[in-house]
C-alpha cells in the first residue's frame, strides 16, 4: 500500500533531512509517527532513527550512532525498494556505506563523515499519479 498524498510532516522531514537538520527532521516526523498505523508507523520510526543516528555521530556519540543505525536498518529493511515515494533501497545502500566504518571498527574514533557525503532524499510521484 502506497499513498500519493503524503502527509505534510513527511514532506517536511524530507526537506529538513536534506538541509542536514536532523534534530528538527526527527521532531517533525515523530509527531506523525506517534499517531500513525502500520505499515507506515515502523517506516517512519526507521527514518527517525536514521536521522538521529546521523545527529549522534555528528555530536561525537559514536556508540549512540551505531545503536540507532542498527535499529533504523532493522525497521527499514522490511520495506520494498521504493516505498512512500522514497527510493529506500538507494537510501539504505548510501547510509550503509556511510556507517560501515563505524560498525566495522567500533574501537576507532571515526569522525562524522562530511555532510556533503550524506544522502539526499527525493520523493518520486508514482507513475499512476503522474498520468
């Protein structure tokens, strides 16, 4: 099941995530997550945790970043390649590459990756909606 009339909070999350404002992105989507139902509830929870994982890493909390990325991945890997207009497979691949050093060498004090290497989210209208 996929919607085309995405909630304003979801669209705002995408915008804030792309602005690298991970704290506000998580706050906005959390407002929707708490009232949402499956299958969207865990999708939003995974996105929230991915944003907070990036925030923790930027703030030097590598342990928190690892924990939240693992949890986010656990939620998001249950969804199809594209879900809610988001190329989730590509996002998971990009974030997986970003977090790989942090996961593979937890004892190393990896600095947060340059923000220019963070993935950019783009909503894609389903073909049926474009017609």
